């Protein structure tokens, strides 16, 4: 059975730009931001099977359950250059949170720091402007009530508060397991 896949391509002609250097810099910054967010986009938005950036394809190549924490998975992402990234993702209801991890030589993992440029809140896609949101992991929920510009959530929303309460409880349980 062949699955029909939809493909979206973005191509930009910078030659018509009034300020070519400024336009090139904006595109380079956009690509760098996309590369930082790519592991989370693939983990949170499973409708996206792969992303290709400048002829390098990124996709999830495996996913395994975490033995010590049944609600969690290791999401392993690889590109066509052989570079790999692993995300620790914990599911709760329709929501999840994630953090990057690093494997050492003894096949043990440790949590890695999240770059300061990465948005902390996602509603399937990054909510740009939430890079400084005070949460220790990247939180995704399709149920977030977001502002029209998609740059923050409504902090007074009962629904959003419940998502955070659930995430905090799960995160607290994670800390109990990994203390």
C-alpha cells in the first residue's frame, strides 16, 4: 500500500530584495532557528515525517520506551549526514514535554541543556517569543490557548493552568525517579 505524502516546499528569490545582505542574514537566522527547533518539531508534530534543509533530510529513525519511566520515550532523530540527536519525551494526555539528552560511552544518558534560543512552549509548532518562559523543559500541548500572534499563551486561562499543573506533577515524578 502506497501512502500519499504531501510535500511543502519554500523557495525564496533574494535577488529582488532591496537589501540583499539583510535578506540573506534573515534567511540564515531562520535556518539556524529551524535547525535548533527541528528535533522538537519532529517529536511534537508527528504529521511531519521529515524535513529537508539545503538537501539534508532529517527524520525520526527510531523511538524506544524508557524503562524507568513508562510514559517516556527516547526519540532518535538522524539526518542524511549521519548526525544524530536524541530527545527525551514524556507524554501526559494530549500533551508532552521534552528535553535533549546525550549518550556517553557506557550507553548511559544525561540531560543536556536547552539552548537559550529555543522556545519553551509549543502548540504543535513553536510559540515564538517563549524562549525565556520559566520552565525547565520544552512543553507542548495542542490544547494551549494562545494569543493571536502565537508568541505567548494566555497565562490566566484555566485550561493553560491545568496543562502546567499536569506537567509539573509529571516532571516532579520524573525527578523522583532520577534523583
